[in-house]
């Protein structure tokens, strides 16, 4: 007989181990784009921005309305990163030397 799967840990416990989906709107935009592809049947965690963040780093933020989320309509991934917010949230910057070709 198959081995039973262990129960899933609650989200907070998973976050402590680094396994919970705490991605920003940038990653969420890619997950939504993938989820809209024909034949794509195993989407990642797609939730409203406010589920994990007081304010996301993209505009527009993602909302769930009546259990549904509309894919963003903008160009590219459909959202625009809020560079001012990203700069305010950044705690460390590392610069790498350019490699010569």
C-alpha cells in the first residue's frame, strides 16, 4: 500500500522553515500568467496581495473578488514595480563587479 502523506503544516510553521509562499506581486504576476496557460493544471499559490503584505511592491495590487482573480492587463507581466517602495524596503545592496567579455 502507498505510504500516507504527512499532514501539511500550518502556513506560519511553513514560513519559519522557508516553505510558505511569501512572494511579492512580481512573482505573483508570473504565477498568474502561468495559471492562464492552456493545459496548465498545477498553479502556485495565487492569493491577494493583502494576504501577506500591508502593501505590495507592484501597481496594481492583486485582489480576489468573489473567489476569482483577474489577470493583469498591462504590458509584460501586467504590473509595474513600485521602485520608491522597493527602495524604502531595501535593507542591503550588494554590487558585483562586471565581468569582462
